C-alpha cells in the first residue's frame, strides 16, 4: 500500500526531513510512505494569502496520484485515536488504493483540495506548524501500521 503525503513547503529544516525519513523508513510488508513537496504560493504583501493558497491548491491537486483516496488534514476534521487510525489504515489497505494525505501551507489548505477529499482528518484542535505535521503524520501512520502488525510499539 502506498501512502503519499502531498505537502506545501520545500527545503524543510534538516530535523523535519530526518524525522519524516525516520518513520517512513520503518514501514515494511508492502507499505510505503513518500512525500511530494509543493512549492508555496508567493506572498509579498497583505491580502495575497488567499491567492497563494489557491496557487498551492492547484499545484497540489495536480500531484494527487490518479485514483487515490484523498484525505485532507485540517484542524476541523475528524480526530482519530491511534486505534481508530489503524482501522482507517486497514480499510485503505483492503481497498488496495493509493492514499494521498494533503497538508496545506502556513495559510491552510485550499478549498478546492478540501473538496477533493473523501475524508478530513484532524491531528489536533491546535494549529500545528505545517512542517511539524509531516513528522506527526509519519509517526501516527507508523503507529497505526504497528497496531495492525501486532508489533509492541503502541501501548494502550
């Protein structure tokens, strides 16, 4: 099963890249986690954030693998426990689909991308830095995978 994190932002700090890589490299048994980085929209003065988010959304939509099950990450989405995420992961796996997880930039996710999503997942009611979200998503997906695999990583 292929999981693809489609995320706004390029040239992440080394700690972000290392954290994401650490968890993404742990998957086995036909699971993989990759990231597709989307160039941020141009922001140079007040009022341009909405245009930048639309630009990011268009770039993001173009990178979603064809036929993918799309999950938007948004603070207003459904919060899942680790076990609930494992159930989601099992369903995605059983449908043998690529899953594209969309992460917006500093001003959020484009409405057009939200509209493409079959599901909306909230990591927290807090607003998290979009760079940190990459690591949190990778760790939580790995944790869900270990639950399905019966691995002792997760403890209730």
